[in-house]
C-alpha cells in the first residue's frame, strides 16, 4: 500500500518556492499584458480578452494568498499541493481557451504542472495529473470545435479546422504529457535515491566521525596532529588537561611557537634532531615544568601519502616524582642501615669517654688546664651524640601509632626551648600568628622535631639581628582534605636557586656548623605522614618553609 506523502522541511521549502515563482512569473505576465493593452491599436486585442486575462491574473494572486495561508498549517499540507495543481490546470486551460485553443502556445504550461506534480507526488501523481491535463486540453479543443463554447481569437483571424487536425493536436499533447510524466518522475526518483544514499553515507560518516572523536576525546593520552609544516590542527581534551593550553589558543599555530621543546621534531633536517620516541620536559601554560613521554608518527591519507604528523604524549611527571621518591627512599634505607651500625659502634666509645671524663673530674686538685680540656672533650662528645641522634631520626620510619597532636601547644614548648638555646641571640624577633586550634594526626615527638628543625634553620640563616614569623593554621587543599599548616619565614641569607633542589637532601649544607640533616629530617617525617613541604627563597631576602600535616 502506498504511503501517504510526508511533511518535511525540504518539501515545504519547495512548495514555498513554487508559490513565490508563480507570483513572480504572474507579475511579469501582468506587465506584458498591460503593455499589450496600451498598443492594442497595433496588435489586435479585444477588450473582452483583456478583461478575461486581468481576471485570470487577479484570481491567481488571490489563490497565491490562499496557498500561503494554507502553508502555515501542517495538517493542510497535502490538500495545499492538490489544490494548487488542480487550480493551475484550470487556469492554464482557461488561458489556452482565451488565446486560441488549438493555436495557443500556452498549452506548454501544462508541462510545468506535470513536472512539479512529479516532484511533489512522485510517478503516480505525475501520471494522474498528466491524465487530468490531457482531459482538460481535449475538452477545451473539443468544446470549442463543436461550438459548445464561444471562440476567442487572439489575432482576429479565423481558422478553418477539420476534425483530424483537432484529433492529432490532442493526441500529440496527450503523448507528450505522458512521456514527460515518465521522464520527470524517473528523474525525481533518481534524485530521491541519490539523496537517500547520500543521507545514509552522511549518517554512517557522522557515526564514524562521532566514534572517532569519542575515542580520541576519551583516552587519557594527549593527541596532537599537525600539517607537514608543523601547524597544529587538532588537540584533544587530554592534551588540553596535560599542557593547560585550550584548543582555541593553539589551533592553527606553529607547534614551535606553543611548545618550543618539540621544535627539533619538526626541523626537517636543519638544526638538532630528536628521536621519534622519548621523554621531554616542557612548561605548562602556567609555567610549571612537565615531563612528557612522546611518540611522533606520520599522518597519512588513503593513498598512503603523508599529509601531516601525529604526536602522542603522556604526562610522566608523577612517574618521575615517584622515581625520585623511590630513589630517595632507597638512599634513606641505606642511610638507615649505616645509622644503625654507626650508632652501635659510636655509642659505646662515647659512653666510655663520658664515664672516664666524669671520673677524672672527681680527681682532687685538678688544674684549670685539665678542666678546660675536659670541657672541650665533653662538648665534642655532645656534638657526636647529637649527630648520631639526627642520623637515627632521618632513618627512623613513621610510627604506626598516631594521635591527634595540638600543634599550637607543641609550638609554644619549642619556641620557649629555642629561646634558651645557644643559637638564640638578643637581636632576633619571633612573631607567632596562630589561627584556631589545628590538630595533626601524627606523633607528638616528630611534630616537635619538625618545628625545632624549621626554627633552627631560620635562626642559623641570620647573622646578628633578624625576624622570624611562625604561622600555624588549618587549611583545606585541592584534594578536599584538611591539613595543619606550619609556616616559618625568616629574613636571612636565603638560598641560591642552584641549591633549591638539594636543600632537602641529607648532608647538604652551606653552614659551618651544620650537618645538613635538619630539613632532610623534616622532609622525611612529612613524607611519611603523607603531607607536603615547599620552600621558597630569595638570596639576601629570606626563606619561607611551609609544611602541611594531615588532620585526619
């Protein structure tokens, strides 16, 4: 069973175009008619014929308004098409009658009706309206020939017609109408098949494109494509996330302008070359260094001709950090083994030295020289014991038993003891800024060690007068967890940039009396608790050390 004609946007546009075209052609025809009316003294046109033509033109204008109103109603869409076709056949037949019937050239307008019947209604509709046009044309000629209707002659001349002439004229028109209906419907059907096939191909292409884009946008690997000249064309979501550069800021730009480190990959033989696979360091949009593992491949078309490059990369920064932490842990483990053996080997001789000196001190009539020498030995012994104690702290693991430590209370104790230490000087000012009551989930002795080492480092960085700021508060970092923040700021000598990466390593120090274990111990304890530590410093301006310890 034949499906009813469906309303769609393309058919609606075509119907609208038909209405507009009819009005345009009609307006041109009206202008011609008005012109002929002004020169009727040269070309014979009767007044009755002019009035009839004007009536046809007015009727078509009125019908065009009706067609336009019906066009706004979807439910009258099919009625609108049939109504226009039928009305046009009636009006063309009337024009044929007015202009001489068998001698009229306006019978050609029937072909237009058949063509757009094929466009809107298909083969069946074209054949139906070809039949209607044939009947209409035959009726006009027969009714006029047999005198049923009066005759209009456009040129004022009479014709002597025979029945055979009328029959042949009608037969030729009927045959041409049906041939035109078949040809027009064939062309329309082929056009519809082509459109349907194109729509299927477009749908398949869109689905393939969507799948491709979904895959490219879903992977955690950065994917970047460029032209042969190195101009960036695509940049997936992971690439944006890794580098911090949005697509709109890099699209159609040269890759060496955005990522200078990749320039040797696209140097085409001039200048230094890079391997197509490897690891590289670049800066993100915020200037943060990022380590990337990359692979460069040619981008080819369907004929295997190279049309560009594909650069695939992954963020290796975290892996690099893990490798560094692993190497640090390995070194600390080695230090721990050394510390255990060193402590065992040194504590017994130190105990012997301490006992011997204490016995010698009890000797009566000990002169001042011997007393001074004994004090030097005891001070040396104390320094050795302090070194061994720090060595053990560096290697000691974080205790499993933890408790909530009130950082403010521990800080008060450490500040009081620091003011009594040998490193304290009268010209030092220490300001405390404490917000709330931060409680770190840690070991109290190790929190005390953190504060003591941070303050000692600040004291030893200053010569003479100076200022130290101690800030303690609770903060929430980007991982949505609460941390106890301890920040110590001084205005001492500062740290040179070349030494910034070494300050947390064991035994690195620029101080004459330092062992280089203070900040290494702080870093070891903080890392053990899953906290964080940062150091910011400028030469001759001071240093700020910040530690974050988890609160839960």
